């Protein structure tokens, strides 16, 4: 009898512990940081609600995300997938995990989760003034952005304004006495740089003394704006862009 009681107590204690499928508590601050990372690298394929597009699957129902614990599944999965950023830090992976878990909780609790939040709360006239001062060097309301308010729903319009689709980055590498090599940037970090030239040939160098790298990123101004834009600027500009409709 004593052995049976011990066994029953052990079983009760075991079943009282959270299992591997127990949902971790979401850290709001981490989720907010993860949202910023998600918007920069993931939204174009997985959508503003992380529920997928024709270019990427629904992450809210992803088994990888459901099983993930602070990046435990996300990191290895990203490294296996082509055309995905694979060098997130562990802190970034944990933050993105919190953001996606938050999306899961939100979707589970909101029957209208497919309805994006209203982002058209700004002043279109003020947004137009900001656009004319900051954006017309590269864009035109009557040219490349004509009718953009018709092409995209407001939430996607906001994300394309903040995080436009990545474009090929031109780079030239001059290593020692060798002739410069130009092409499309493949990868760069503190230690290495690589590119594909116009013929498609791959080149790579170890960075260090005598290796000069000249990068021309067509989205550099967008990256700079992320440190300058206020919430009011964002909503004003998006509200203005949304008025650019097909006549």
C-alpha cells in the first residue's frame, strides 16, 4: 500500500506540471520589439497579421511557431529555408517568438482577427506636406505612386511605406591590388562580404585591411527615416497616400 501511495503521489505531481505544449506567457515589451523585427523582415510574405499571403504561409497556425520556445524552433527553421534571414540574434528570435505567440493569443480570443486595425487616423494635408519635403527626391504622387491607395489596403500601405520590399543592393569591392569587382550584394557582416557579379559568378572576401567595400543601397533613406518618423508622421503620410486613388 505504501508503494502504491508513493506511485500515486508521483503521478499526481507529474501531471500537475506544465507539459511541453503549455503556452508560455507573452512578454508585452518583447512582443513589441519582435513586431518591429517582423515588420522589417517578414511582413511582405506573411502579412501584417502573420496569417499568410500568396507568398508565404500562415504563421499563426504554424506547427513550428506553436512548438517554439523563445526561438528554439524558429532559429533552426530559418536556417534551413532559402531566401530567409538566418542570422537573427538569439534575443531577436526570442522577441519574434513573443510577437507570434501574441498573435496566436489575439487570434484565438478575437473572432474578427482578420480585420486589421484602422491606420487612417492622420491628417492627409499634413501628410502631403511631409511627403513633398521628404519623399519627392525618389517618388512622385503622379508617377510611381499614382493610384497606390487603390493597390493596397491601408495596413499594407503603411508597412510598405515603413519597410518597402527589399531591392538589390549594388556593391563594389576593391581588395588589395586586384581590380574592383561590382555586383549585387549577397551578404555582408563584420567578417565577410560576398556578391554576385553581372554574369552570376559568386565572389567572397574576408573583410580587413586592404578590402574596401562601397555599398549603394536604394532604400538607405527609408532606413534613415525609421529613426526620424514619429507616430503622427506615419499616420499623416499613410492617410495621404491612401488618397492617391485611380480617378
